[in-house]
């Protein structure tokens, strides 16, 4: 198994997409994206036809990549990947990944059942508990036990940098989240700040994953736009980092 999150370096994309943007639906030159994926696959010895990214829509839908899916033509694959914000598989040598530029990327590895998952958790997906849903989905599909999962939370926006509207406090409160822990007010602006990383860590622990099995990057995308893409810093039409995992 390997897991990786890309930085901005090493690709051919230009301007706000410079340079290693692997996301195909954010306005980048498609030829540059394809070349970036070729570089990525060559570097990590991945079959270009077996690297799969969903078309994320900030929802809570999950797709399993099984052998039947891999036999489909490309257009059919893309239709099935549309609207998915989490992707799982137990098929070896299939690299699954998600694209982010501030949202929380979560990678899951079931060391017992040899199954993996990749989750895109923005605030909407977090409120809908997509992290918990994916753990349950893996349990139902592969027989995964939460205690056997090893989890990596890749770079995302920090609480200090994530200013949100008052309505999100109420939304998370109604959904049962510990808002007293996750939210704080900036005394200078009077605005709420949300700890999206901690919200998903809490969901993982509540789902039964041991705290010691959860590894967290403290790198903030917003504070490090020269290293990692940040949509809040550069705008929606900019590059995305990729967080990928594959069973060898």
C-alpha cells in the first residue's frame, strides 16, 4: 500500500494552476492536466488507466471500484464517478484519489481486509458525516472493522484561517457536533472560525477508529499557498492537490 498527497511542484500547469494540478474540472488546460497525471503515474509506477478521481460535488455519495467498473469504457466510468465525494476499493493496483484545495482529505487503509478509501470532506460533507458513512460503507462492503483502519488526514485549511458565517454554527449544532470545541470567535472581527479537521477526526473516533491510528498533517493550505493549492487564497478557478491511495 502507498498513500500520497501532492504539492504544487513538479507539473506543467500554468498561472493559478501551477504546476502539479491533477484535477480536470477546475478550468485548467486539459492537456496540461493529462501531462501532470502522466508525470504522477510515471513517478509512482501507476497504470494511467487505473488512476481514478471522482467528480466531487460536496455531497455524501460513495462509490466502490470493483472489477466490473474497471471493465467499463471511459465515458461510462466518468458518469458513475460524477457526484461522488468518497471512493473505495479492495482491488490491487487501482489508485483512488480525491482533489482538494482547503477541504479535508481523508485516506483510509484496512490492513486486515486489504481495502482502501479516499474521502473529500468539505463542510457540507462533514455535516452529512461522509467520513462516518464511508467507514460504514467499507464495513458493509468489505467487512472492515473500524479498529483495523489506519487513517491519514492530509493538509487542509486550519481553524485559524477558516472563517465562516454564523449560519454554519447553527447547522453544525443541529447536526449534533460539539460546536463549543469546533467553533471559536475571532475577537478582532467577531466572525466564527471552524475547525474542520477536528470535526472529521471526531467523527473517525466516534466511528470506532483508535486515536493512535489517525495521523494528521498540521500543514494549513491557506497559510502555505506556495506549497499547496488554496481556493480561499487563489480562488475557485485554481489548482487542486491530490490525495491518493493504492494497494500494491
